[in-house]
C-alpha cells in the first residue's frame, strides 16, 4: 500500500547507478533515519541495453518529471 514515510529520491550521475558508492552511502543514510529510498536508473544506465526510441541525456527534464510523477502516484509521503 501507499506509505506516508518520506521517500528520498536520488538521481545518479551520467556514469552512475544504484550501485555507485554515493548511492549506497545515501541508502545507509536513509535506512538509519527510517526513510524510503529510490534510485531511478536512466535509460541505458541500468546495465541493460536501451531499446527505447530515445536515449537519456543530462538535460532530460521530461524523463525526471515522468519519474517523479510516477513516484507521487505510488507514494503518499513527501519526496525528498
């Protein structure tokens, strides 16, 4: 179900992923404080090939907006 716990959202760097050292450090930070935590993988950054019609780029605010909208639909608490 939908939870009211704050959700920490980390967008990784262009060469990063949820396995980056800084992403894992933020996971520890969130866990220690009882926060939810998510690191969305941008297109082509998850270790799987991107078969979509477009690639991610650093100015892709539409992709970030889409991700945040999906998270807001699924999470009742604040996004940090």
